């Protein structure tokens, strides 16, 4: 199995034309993808396995005037067909390397309370658990 981790930008975003659709919650909307890839504080990586995108991670850099710069992992997914083969770990290792080069001092990620596989994976990377309450609302009225 040949695995390549690729940082996405406008020049190579067409690799997402050949992907396992289970790694995104919904169908990719081209203009939304272009906005994500053009944002300076966004990082998107793809795991290409034998020519097909089988994993992805999207992260944002949060800069604060009074706190360390954070790397927030917004989304991480690997196709069920290739899970438990180190792809998620490789995606995050590359993400952490890029984040460090861009000034990030901390990383954080949230997982659903009942998502035991995700929680176990993040613990395996020595990320610690903290409690939080999440509030949300819809901005489209």
C-alpha cells in the first residue's frame, strides 16, 4: 500500500476528485473548498492511498494576543477500508510539523462524548482530556 500525505492548495485540489466519499460528511462544494484552501490560517492535508484520497484532516491556526498560538483540529477522517494502518497518525504528524513551523505552541481537538475510537486515538498521541461545554446556533436565518 503506497501512502502519500499531501498538503492541499489550489494547485492540487483536483486530487479530491478521486476519493472515498466516506471521509467527508457531505459532498464537497467547490467554492467552499476554494475558500478553505485560500485561508492563510487553514491547513488541509490528504492521505492518498494508491491514487485515491482515503483520509483527510482540516485544521485552523488560532492566534491570540494573550495566549499561545493554537492548532485546532477541526476534522479528521480515514476510510474504514484503511483504518488502523497508521494513516491518521501520519496525517497528524505532518499537521503538527506544519503547525510548529507556523508558530503553533499548542494543539486541541474535540470529540463526541460517545466516540470511543476517536478518544482512544487522541489519547494514544498523548493528548490530554479536558471537559468543555459547547454552545452553538445557526447564523442563517
